[in-house]
C-alpha cells in the first residue's frame, strides 16, 4: 500500500539537508527489498526513509535500538516504522522484518549493529545476511558520509548546524543469488556479510578490513 506523503511532512526538511544524493534510480520501484547501510547518526533512518517515500511513495521499516523505540513510545515508534530489537530474543526482530518483506514491504537494517562514532566501519553482524538469504529479495546498499553524533540531542544539533555536509550514495541491488539454496552455516553468513559490508564501504569511501 502506498504511504501517503501527507503523513511525512518532514520529508522536504530531511531531503533538503542532504548535500548530495547519488543513485536514487537504484531504488526498486516497489518492495519487497532490503536496505543495508552504514550507520553514523541517529537520523540515518528518517533520512533514508524520506528518500524511499520521495522515490517510491512506500513506507520503510527499520530495525531499531530498543532505547530509541522506548524514547518515542510504541505508538509513535510503530507509526515511524521502527522494529525494536528484543535483547532477550534478538532473532525476534528479524522474524518481524522477514514478515514485512514477505508482505512486499521495504525493510532497512544497519549491518554494523549500531552507530560508528568514529565513522569507520565496524565488523558486520549477520542479521542482514540472514534476512537476505531468508527472503531472497533485492538488497540495496547505501553509503552515508556525514557528521557522526554521540546522542539524539547531538544529532539534531549537527543536523541544523549545517557545518558538515551530509551525502548519501545508493548502490545497485546486490546479486546474492549464488548464496541461495545453501546450508545456512556460520561461514556462509560471514561471507554474505562481507559482501554486503564491502559494497557499503565502496559507497561511503571507507575500507572494510574484516
């Protein structure tokens, strides 16, 4: 179902803050697909979400830190498309995300598992690889270049200060078909994770040494 633009009145604000956007045409016209990106700011999800709505008129759902979800509350968090991580059952959020993908929706995940305050890529977690292999849907890599914040308050300060440019590059969907229909071993998940993170690294101008 299309996501009415009127419900995202902040979209022009977020889009206008992006100094440079490359590869918008690489977003598939509709879901299901999985977005994978590096994570430098609390505002990364709404920035990507705004671009998705602008380009496809579809709502995206992002796997989210539980503290952020609690900060907004369940009602607003759900409205914003947050999928909170359950620290007692970390696979639960992946199953929810997979269900969204199977419904034809757009899901986002940060393979590093959290923000990188020094802007360098951290070793990837295997959640994105699991979703990619389970769903067999297109995987769209994204690279962020912009200010790294320390907390939510700092994120909004940096966002409105405009002292640092925010750039985003969207890559072409990854071809992971060679990994399909294999036994889901730790080694396979690590290999797929490396493919995903190296694609992100190329887009954000970083190295992925793991």
